[in-house]
C-alpha cells in the first residue's frame, strides 16, 4: 500500500457507500490510513473497512452523526488516538430530499442544512487543531451542480451546498497560514444507487442533456478528491472543482 499518501491519515464522512466509499478506497490505495464514517449503518461501514484491509491498508470504522458536535468530537479524538494524527478531512455526508418549496417544512429545511453545512462546520472545528499540529493538511467538502444551475424541489439542498462553498472559501483564507488547503468538489450526475428519498434524477442531468452524454463514475469523482489532497494539489485552495461532464461551465 506504499504510495503518495503514505503516512497520512484521512477521515471520510458518509463513506459507507457510493461516492464516499470510493473516496475512502481511493485514498487507501494511495497509502493513507482511513477512518470510514457512517451515520447509522454499521454493516456498511464495516464492509468498507474490510475492503480496505483486504487490500493491505489500514482502516477503522466509526458511526457518528456529523450534525452532533459531541459525537464528531469523539470520532476525531478516536481517529487521532488510534491512527496517530489527522491530515485529510473529506466532508461527504449529506442528505437527499425532493420536496417542493410550498410543501417544505422548516424542520426538513433544518435537517438538510444540519448535515451538509452544519456538519462540515462541526467537523472542521474538531479536526483543524489536529491538522495544525501535523503542520498542515487538506479539507475537501462535497458540493454539487444543483446549487449552480438551480433545480426544482431541492432549495434546501441547494442552499446547504451554496453555504458549504462559502464556508470552504472563507476557511481557505483563514487556514492558509497553517498550510491547510480547503476546496470543494461539485459532482454533476453520478452513476450511483439513489435512495428512495432522493427522487428521480432532474431532467437537466439526464444523459441526453449532458454534453459528454453520460453520467460520471464514482471513480472520477474520487479522483478529483484524491488530486486535491495529494502532493499535486498542494497549491490549490479556495476552489470549487466541477466534475459534471459540461453541464455547468465556470
């Protein structure tokens, strides 16, 4: 498992399946020790840990809700205590919902923001002191194309991702003196298993409306994250990297 991330410790939230799972595996293949986080499904978390260990890598699982400051704090302390430090933080956890604005309750609005936006803040608060002790590090948060192009029935998701990008840009400047880079990756349509609450894929993200005429693979999204946290991404900070096949052009 020797690689460019050898000696690094990564914490990936929402890593039990889909994009998060692939990010965890990708970082592990490049030599990082990986903490695999999930919100509640211990079996999924343990399965990813088993995959990494089967490759010869080092991994541990931790079940915690990223919107719970106490649980996140305990997770970060367990990471440092078991793995010896923390260098890479990937805020991937998020909830998908499709609800029209007129039918959306304040409770649902707050639930979505509590994970994607509050969760990234809570995780950074717990993790950054440890990154500083290591002499630097990398934070990557997963945004999405919908906040840039606008999609119906997802105003809470769009708002959470827009806030997330603002948080990351601010942290990029504030944490630069500590040699910590902070970036977002914004996927477009990705070929993953969508849960029932996610609803149908928005029409603008159908294959015929994507210039490259296909969805991204999870490996392509993970590769963008891998670049940002690796040696080649050390001079990139405060950016949103779009991986959407041409649906949105910056």
